[in-house]
């Protein structure tokens, strides 16, 4: 009976971690920043109908300006970290992996916006600060090199994503140190694979670029 109660509590905690992670991720920073930019300039810019059509940092930077784009980037990273950390507080390391994955899913498919969200790259990066901090320097360097070599966001993201899953699998296999992050259990490669799959789907199904505003 005690074992059943403990198992039920654990599953309940994991469920709450997933819900909280999704809710945190589904609050789109780009929408809040777009509203702030509109109040500042008096001009309304719908990021879903402008440029790449993606409510993310790159599109905000191209069509709202650098400072607004940076604000979106920082906000998306922070909410990824918040979703993962909330899950960790609620249900331990397993909750962190589930909350992180749910935060990325919430960002990409927010119910409040008809499931039309961003691509999840910055939000996913934020989750690594909690779930896989040992990999963050490698990730930054790899993304930079991939971008410099290809000058293509999709290709750079694909390379970084494949390396991310491979690294998570290695950390789990060899139980490598993970700084202040979660223990590299089997949940680590599962989280890496799930978030990578979500981001990959968003890139593959992204709308055609409709043209940036002239600034």
C-alpha cells in the first residue's frame, strides 16, 4: 500500500510538473514584446504575418528592432529555465526533464494562440541551464561554428540538435558530471530527443517567409 501511494504521488507530481511547464512555456514573450513595441511606436506589427511568420527573437529583431528582439530572446530563455526549474521543484529531476519538455511544447504549440507558437530554440536553450548545464558551452560554440559555416539557421539548428541528443546519451551512458544540473539519468536523452523532435517539426512545417518590414 505504501509503495502504491508513493507511486501515485510521483505520477501526480510529474503530471503537475508537465502542466506547469506547459503553462510557463505557452506565455509567448514575442506577443508581450510586440504589444510593448506598439505602445512605444504606435505601430502594430503582427509577427505571425510578417517576415518569417515566427513569433520568436529573430523575427522580432528583424521587424521590431534589435532591442525588442533581444527582449524576446531573453524572455524565451528565462521561461525555458523557469519551466524546467519548476518541474524540478515539484517532482525532482524527472519533473525537471518533463517540465522542460512541456515548456518547449507550450512555446511551440500554445493553446491560447491557436497552437501557433515559435520554433522553440531559445526556450530549449533555457531548459539546458537547468537540465544540462555542462553542455551549454559546447552548445554555444557548436551553434556559432555551424552558423558561421552554413549561414543558415535551419542547418545550424539541425547540427546542434543532433549533437545535443548524442551528448545527452553520452552523459547518461557514462554518468558524466553535470555541474549544478540534474542527474544524467535516462530522462536526459529522452528530454533531449523530445525537445529536438518538437523543434525539428516546427522548422519543417514553418510558413514561407513573407518578407521583412522596411526599417
